[in-house]
């Protein structure tokens, strides 16, 4: 299983009522209609496999890199609001997930266009492309904590 999208509640209930989806997570409340009641769906699973032919990868942008790294500087662990290319672009580093980390302004300036081994720094993690938590936005997972376990990278 993998996350497909976020639906309006009405649409989610329709999918359950028509048998096209089952409820994986509910917040415990029940929705009552004339003849039936349905657990209020928070996470659904489609009953039929849906092929998603083109999945656009999440591009590394300032917003998505900061979200992936939880706004923590990869070098000092402080609050970060810039993006650093681990292997500097001026020295051939590519703008791709494995080469970008969140960094604070201070570390970003101190590191400048040097390589980590040249200044004795190292990363405590291996940067890689995130999956869905970043694509959906961390605000969404904060709004609905039950989603977070389905959105882990
Ligand atoms: Zn820092």
C-alpha cells in the first residue's frame, strides 16, 4: 500500500458506502445516515488496485528540503532556514536530494564552497529523497496525526 491522495470527507464516505474502499483508520466517531452508520474515515484503503502510472517525484526545493530535515541544521543541529549543497555546486555538486541538506545561515557561510572532509565536518545521516510526508506537507500530518504512520519515508 502507498498513499495516493487526500480526499474531502464526503468523497471518502461515498467510496466506503459504494464498497470501493474500506476504512483503515477512524477517529472513533460514527457518521449516521438514514439507514446506515459508517465509522468516520481518516485513512481509507481502496478495494481495487489502482495503477498510478506517473508519480511525479518531489523536487528538492527550499520548502521540501527544510521539511525533510525538520528545519534542523545538518551540521550543528540548530534551527535551519537555508539549503546547503553538501558537495558545492561550484565544484560540480548536483542539485539532487542526496546532495542537499537543511543548514543554518551560520554553518552555510562557514562551510562556503568547501567539501566536508576539508573542514573536518561530517553528516550524521545520509541525505535521500523523501517520500510522502514531504509531498503532502508537514502541516497536513500535524493536522491529522493518524496519517503520520502511513507517510513515513
Ligand atoms: Zn548550523
